[in-house]
């Protein structure tokens, strides 16, 4: 596995001992939820509502 990917996965923790910052879940469900979030932002995002694209990107990254 690529070292930078391994580092990111290590930060997530080990599901066997509850360490880390993320909770492990079904890969298909997680993928679909993340894709849904990314795709639907184009439907509701309006720059005139006070959020910049950078703020939305930061918020999305904090979720994952």
C-alpha cells in the first residue's frame, strides 16, 4: 500500500480496538453517502447565500 494512504488509514484507527477518529462502516454505504454529498452540492449551492466554495470544501473535508 502507498505510504501516504497507509498514514491516512492509520489516522482513522483500528476498528478492533475503537482507536482513531473514524468509525468503520460498510464500504458500499459509505461510498454512496460520500458521492451523494459531493454530487448534490451542485443542486443546492448558491454563492449568494454567504458560503464560499472554499468554506464548503473545508466543511466536507472535516466530515470525512
